[in-house]
C-alpha cells in the first residue's frame, strides 16, 4: 500500500513563498508521472502541477509561472516551490500520480493559507 506524507504548508501573506514536500513509501517516481493537487472546501481536488519520468513538467494556468514542481527519485520525494502566493492559492495540497490519481489512499495533505 503506497502512502503519501505531505508537509511544508503554513500561513503566509500574499506575495510570499512556501515549499511543499511529499514523501512516498514506494519507488514511484521513476515509473510514474506524479502531481500536486489542491482542494478547497466544497470542491473537488484539482491538479496544479505534474512531473513525468523524464522530468517534463506541466502546470495549470492558475499557477504557471509561480509554482515549480521537482522531484528526487532516490529519496522518493516530490516538491512544490510556490512563489508569489495569492489568497486563491489557499487550499489543502496533496500528491498522487497524475493526471489520474491511481492510488486510492491519499495522504493527510498540507494546509496552505494565504492571507494578510
């Protein structure tokens, strides 16, 4: 059973930065495209960034140019550098495979709050 542990969230002001991390229990990153998702109350999770096995990245329109996804295959970790944060980035952030989250067990997520 693959498990994900997300960390790095917090409360920041608009314009500030945060770096999120996701640790996976399995050796996934060499064989799967991985992604960061976010969810706000009452809404479904949305994919905001992904990185494939050859390090090709993709971003949703809402975060492109501000967020950077990266990974460390040897450490089975996924990162999301978030710059120029906006209040609308407030959400719980999760990781899973992408573009389809094939692992049914989501981590606890990490809360990001952007507020002045």
